[in-house]
């Protein structure tokens, strides 16, 4: 059985943050994959873009990421280079880029073995922990409307018979949870991955959780913590979490191919989108979708498409004016340093520099103190994803892959995505 543990216990904490909603029992193999990689190969992502690549940014990024995926999947550069553009391989990739001039989408691979339709901007992928940014936006919107406060203790919104742990009298607040500074673990001890739990059982896991730090002091990633944000605001508003997200974000932006691939008790993919849902892959085989109990679905229950996520990024960048712009801006603001994310990335010269890392309301920020990149990635059985943007340069990026971190280490995606957003067009 699979379960999760805290970022702090990881050999390389950055990769665990990147491996959101992924199996901790396999973290050692991820680290081996990353550390065994030739540093010179990593620099290929930082090479300068020529004019043709600038004119088609999505294809340029796809052309940098795809070889890394294929080399990991096949373990041989020669074989990988000979794979045809839409061959039946255990992965599919879609890349979307947005600038003030519009959007670009490039794709590679097919939906599944049984459905050889090529993937595109309308293909649906599980996006895992990117879900957290939607939940944080709803939270910020409720704060702006005066419905809740970030300083409100979690216990205000849970049933009175639920014991929320406290630290020397310090109570966990909604703000602590949304910034990963609650002190709660990644998942509680004994949590079994992909298992149905009753509401009471989830609350018991919360009640029995032990603190790793005092609330409001140190940013360390917690799925159970962010799950409780969704549960709290759902109970406060008296409607399911997905309805809050639909009413306040999805319907506003016309994100008609985004939602939760599950209900309270199991996986549920709407019939009208099944033919567009890319099969996930693990160890070369198609994988099943993962179930999360309703009370923690805020941690990573969403599916989406590149086209829908580009709408979301456009709104976050302020390229379109919506009633949730101010709430989105609130989520971007830096609130805590996130030391475990301060790792080297290739700069335009090909050298590795170490930007500063921070935590906002769910969103991560990477900055060189001159520009800020806001981003979040996700990983759940069979899928990897990245959504990020540079507010100053007004450029955004979406990468979706039906590949799992056991096969393709998250650093492959991040070492392309973050430097692109941080340094473009200086590359």
C-alpha cells in the first residue's frame, strides 16, 4: 500500500514538493533518476532560443521536454530519437504558452491504446495538486467578501465534535493551512493511498496528527492541510467544493472541460468527456485514476485541459478582466520563504543559479529578486503537470504529461518550465 510523508523527511526535499500526491515509497527511485543524470544534459534546457523558436514557443518547449521524457521511458537516446511523432508510446504531452499576443499549443502522442486520437489542447489530463491553486483562489475570494478570514481557526468551520490539534495553545488557522505553515504532516501517519475513508475517519486522522513545526512559522507541504481548507469552506458555504470552484472560477472563465473526476465514494468521469481523457501511464502501462476522499479532494482531485488552463493563466496574469482578478492577485503574494524549493536552475548563460523560493496562498514563487515566477506543479498516479506564469513579462506556461514521476523525474519538467518563465526573452 502507498502512503505519503513530510517534505522534511525526503532525501531531496525539492523533488518531494514536486511529487505532489505521489507515492512516498518510490521517492528513492526518483532521487536516483535525478542524481544519475549528466549535469551537461540538464543544460540543454537553458540553451538560447532562436527566432523560429520564439515564434512558436509551445513547440520549442515541447521539443526540449519530449526528448527527456522519451529517454527516461526507453532508456536509450538512439531509440528515443527514432520514435515517430504520434507513435503508441507510454506517454502523451501537451504544452500551452500564453503571451499578450495570444496562445500557442503543441502536442505529442495519443489519448490511449484503444483511442489513437492525437492529443491536443482539448485533451483532458488529471492535474493533481494544481487543484490547490483553485481552492486558494476561492478562499481568497471569500476573504475579500468578508465571509471568512485567514486568521480564523480551522475549528470554527468543522463540526464541534472534531478535535483539531493545537500546538502549545496555538490554533491552526485557514491562512496557516493555505500557506503550508500549519505544522501538519504531508499525510497523517497511517494514511493509505487511494482508499475510501468515511468523513469520521478523515477527521480522526486530523485529530491524531502530530506537529512538525509550530503553526505559522515554517512552510512545509501538507496535503491533509490543504484538504482541510477545501472542507472548511465547503461546510461554511453549505455546498460541495467543486460547486464553489465552478461558480467562482470555472463558469466565470468558461473552463468547461475542468472538474473533479470523482464523487464522494469513487471515480466518476462525466460521459461526455471520456473520449478526451488521456490515459495515465506508470512503468510503461496505462494506469487507473486515483480516488481521494471527499474531505481532502482539495489536495488534488481536478482534471483539466491545456486550453482551459490557459484561460486560468490568462486571468491570473490580468490579461482578461474578471470578477476574480483581485482574489487571484491575493494568492500570488509572497507570504513565507520556502527553503526546500531553493535549488539551482540553469540561467541564460547555461550556468546554474539558485533563485529564491517562496510560498503564497498555495502558489509557489521563484524569484531572482528582479522578477517573480508564480507556479505550481502536480503529480498523481499516471500524470504530471505544471502551470506557471511571470506577471511582469505577462507570459504563462502549461505542461501536461500522461507520465508519472517514477518514470520521468519532475526535475525534467521544472528545469525547462521555471527558467523559461524567469528568463524569457533573455534566453
